C-alpha cells in the first residue's frame, strides 16, 4: 500500500512524486529529488532569518 501524495495549496514546480510534507508546518512542498528541501519556502525563510547575525550598533 502506498501513501497518497499530498495536494499542495500552492503551485509547485516539481513532479508530484517529489512532493512531501514540510517538517515544520506539514504543508506540501518540494521535499524529495533534486532541489528538494525538508522545509517549505515559508519555514525555510523563517529559519534563515533566525540564523542571521544581528548587526552591532
């Protein structure tokens, strides 16, 4: 038995077999294959913003 592919709420530019759930918010995203990421674009942006070094004033 196979797991059904999640239906994305936004258009993804990857084949359906490369779609998976975001590790943080569980929204469908390009998770597998070339260029895949375990985080959706929104969660990835939040993580990268948190990693940004604060500027000294």
